[in-house]
C-alpha cells in the first residue's frame, strides 16, 4: 500500500464521464493501473481516483476548463483501489454527443520525471 505504480511508455488510460463526473467508460489500461474492474468503476464518480496529495485548486481549474469547452492539461497524482498511487500526464476535454449530452474525455499517459517534480513543487504552493 502507498507504493508508486510506474506507467509504461505504452500505457494510455482513457475514461469518459458524464456532466456530473460519473464514469461511463474506462479502457483496459484504466482498469489495470487503477486496480478496478469495469463493473466496479462504471457508475462511480471519477474522484474515486483522487489522491489526497492533489490540491483542490487543480481540479477546480480542470472543471472550469472542461465546462467552458477548453482543453485542460496537467500532471495528476491518482490513487488505486488498493491505496497505491500513480502519476499521469492528463488531457481532459469536453465533447457533445449526438444526444446533445456533454461528456468529458480524459486521456492520460506516462509523465516525465521532470514533469512530476515540477508538479510536486507547484502543488505545494496551492490550497
């Protein structure tokens, strides 16, 4: 517990949430890294992945961007089902589906060590 999970360079974590932040899609990499099955994660709020080290201001900024149809990019520390953690380089954007419902897509890849170090320094100044 509380061990770092290092993403491989080939890992691409993808999820889709509805307007309320409820997960409606998660790819296999999402489930593998976060240690959830699809049945466990679909219907859950996306913040089940939120690590307590992440400042609330980062997620406030993310949602402000997404709700205003702007792309948000940032380095995020997430937690797994078992309490371990992993860093991601995240890109979040909104899409409008055929049914006119807004959805939020999050694509996450492995960050560099420098990106993680910069994020840690920045997050210490927030909240």
